[in-house]
C-alpha cells in the first residue's frame, strides 16, 4: 500500500491521505482508497485536494503503467464528486443504500478514469 500525504506550507499539517492498494502484477485497474480530510475550512477550495489527486493519478498512469483508476464516493459528497469530475473521472455506477451513516443509508457513486480522460482534461 502506498499513501500520498499533502501538507500546507502555512500550517505544516497533514490534511489529506489518499491511499491505494497496488494491484496484482497483471491487473491494470487501481482501486483508490478514500482520503480523509482534516483541512480547516479556511483552506477549502484552494486546489490542494485536486493537486494531490492529480499527482497520484499521474504516478499511477506513468510510473505504475496502470490503465484505469476506480473509486467510490458518497453521493452526498458533492465537493469530492466535483473535484473528481474536473480531473476527468466519469460516473460509471451507483450502489444504492450501501452505507449506513448519520442515521440514514447513503448511496455510493462509482467513478473511474482512463489515461485519455485525465490527460485530455489537463490539456
């Protein structure tokens, strides 16, 4: 397992930890773990998360030679879905009422990304 941690210069504080499991040698899909956000509100919407995920994606495609990155995100997490969409992730499915959280069931959105989706968005 590898982890990418990003720190802000102002706070020297770990704000997010994106984990992923290395796939089997002939498996070309990366299942990306959920990041945990401990960033203060004053630092939201400054692109820190997008940059961290972008670096992870570039490493996965260029250094690990992967072809697909897949993730799950809570449907209520519109900020994360927006961030992933801007990076080129596509919605490929939904798991209805997959998690019981905050006294209710929550859907999971499944998203994935191919190299062309990512690099064409960056251009």
